């Protein structure tokens, strides 16, 4: 990644700034800005009417990367974050460069944020009593 894409605030804090790009030559001539930090994702949209949408990283449950043929040709991709956020259960980060690296960063940062907040959901396989095994026959 270019040095300007990921900005290090400290040794452990990383930040990523990007604009949504057109599919025509991958040019960043839109009014949508993405700020991805280790603790939060922020999407700013609009010119006359602006909207700012935030999602804490610990709420991100799954991440999907989609790259159409046109996106592949100009070197961009679209990331969909499935969250537990009530206002926006799907955050879509459209047409950004280095999309695979950003997806990996979000996956890693969301897992770290859940571990820090102790909000990790684990499967409860075999939580029954050991005496339940005796009744299988």
C-alpha cells in the first residue's frame, strides 16, 4: 500500500482514508469519503446535503469483497460489511483501491475490537451435561 493510504497515528493505531471512485478510469470525483480506523468506520456522503454514518469496528460481524469485471479493469473493488448496527446493518464501501487489503484490515481490526470489548460470540457446541451421553442408547 502507498504510505498515504494507511496513516499511522501511533505504533498500533492505523487509519485508512479513501474516496469512492467512478468506474470510468477509477477516478475519485465523488463526494463520498471513507475513513477506516482500528475502532470505527466512518462514511461521509453528499455535497449539498451531507450524511455521516459511523459504525464501531466491534459491531462488524462479516465482510464481503465483490469485484465486477469493470471494477477489476480499473483496479477497484466494493466491500460490504455486515454489522450488528441498528441504523445500517450493511455498510457498503464502494469502488475503492486496495480493496483486498482494506477487507483484510477490517476483518483483523473487527476481531481485535471484539476481543478488547469481550464481545466475542462463540459457538456453544456440546454444552449439555456429560450425563446426556448415557441416554444415547
